[in-house]
C-alpha cells in the first residue's frame, strides 16, 4: 500500500539569510532599487519640514518645499552630512530657510539647488544635491534611491483597488511602537505571508479569527477578507471596540480582516476601524528594525473618549509573538545542520518572497 505525500518546495538557501555579502547585494538590488516605504507622509506638511531616514546604509533626507523632495544626506563639497546622523534613528525637524552644511556653510534651497558657497565662485547649476525619487500613495511615503522605469502605482498593481474603501489617505497616526528584531527581513515577511504558524503562536488572534487555525491556515481568501468570529469585528482582545467603522466600507469589510504585503518592506493589516502599518528597516542579515503605526480616522480621534489602547495592546502582543518566533528561526538557521527549509502547500504565498528575491538578484 502506497501513501501520497504532499510536495514541499525548498526555501532560499540558509546562507541567504545569514551572509553579509548577500545582504549587501540585497541592499543594492532591492532596497535601493525598488520603491521603499518610509512611513506616513504625515509630519511633512509644512514648508521646511524634513525627515531623515536610513535605507539599508544610505542616509536620505526628505524635505517639504512646495513639493516633496528627497536627497542623499551628503554635501557636494566634501561629503559632510547635511544633518549629522551618527546612527540609523529616524530624525524629524524643520529648516528655517534653506539647508546649510554644518562644515563649510554651503547653502542649498529646499529643492536641492545649490544657493551659495561662501568665498567661492563655482558653477552652482552643476552642484545640486543628489536626488532620490519620492512619491506618495494613500498617505504613505515611498523612496527609490536608484533610477527606475516602473512607477509606484505600477509597482503596487492591484493593491490600491483592493483597499480603496478604507480611505487610507485620510487616516492619522494614533500610536506607534518600535521594535528591534534579531531576524532577517525575509524571515519576517515569510512569517507575515502565511498563517500555518497562527494556531500555535497566536492563541489570542485565533480566538477572534478561528479561520486562521483551520486546516493550518489553508485556503484563506485574502482578497475577500478573512471572516471573524461571530460577534467580533476588529483586532482587539475582545474583538470589539467603541470606534465606528471607516465611512466607505462595504458590509463584508465591516466584518472581515484584510492584509497586504508591499515589497520589499511594508506590511499592512486592515480592520474595520483601524489599520496597522509595519515598516521594515533591514540593518544587517541578522537584524531588522520595525516601526508599527496604528492609523485611525480623524473623526474618531477627535472624540473626547478616543483611546487607541485596545488595538495597541492587542497588536503589541501579536507582534511580540511573531518577533520571538522569527528570532528563533534566525538562530536555528545558524546551525551547521541547516541548509534550507521547506514551504508546505498552505505556505505557497511565501514562494512569492523567494521568487521576488531571485528575480532581482538574478
């Protein structure tokens, strides 16, 4: 008597999650070459507002003039940082006028044009700041460090149509949480892209979304949304809240949960009353900084009784469960016995990550 075994697909080689040279190649061909999400555009509202971010080793300055501009945080004179940045922490501020290099006082306009060079007469037209592509979708800020042909909207594909009813562009940040996770960025995205682990890792989550543990998380229809337990409709410990649904949702969206993975570094989870946006900042093969922002409708935030903590406490619990297991995977892959892992049939979406990386690294 013969038995039929399910076929397993091999993951990327273990070394692809551990090797510094491989990570450097990913930085060049993925994080610097693709549209990279740098958080909400909120905070870059007035002329002179700036945000300094570090995209896989490159310090990038985003500035609001009449439009948004982004530059490498490097003076064209001698390479000094325009905004001193000894670490990778995000910085926010406002330029009173232009951008002045703290070394020799070269001054740049907010659009990156060189304005003045004390005691020097140079061709200013040739010495503007090195530009970085910048675009905004649904209130999210995206950067592309290397020139590319594909627009942001083309890159997003069908995602804007799937989430159009949530009014993401109108939402505001109600709370943010930062994490420093000892895991490769691909492990974190692979974990987000399947729910085979949910039954064992997320008991509180599965209590309000039983579908996550049925058949090992197989056959989940993310396009239609995942149904919640009867009597619940959002991601809190009770599955309920006093916040109203987003104004534009249809009846299914008021009762179901949706999720999107936007390569290479954004995860988006959508409930009827709030969105959880995750931005991954890969720092090394073994370390990823993650910022989780909880977004709410401004009408709800204006209420005297607005309190985001029911959603915040739930997400912080689920996040820490995820990061803990991802860190365990990262340690396990460091074993001499590990060459690669496997994807089961219910983890087929994780194959997208494998193919995404291979296509870009050739």
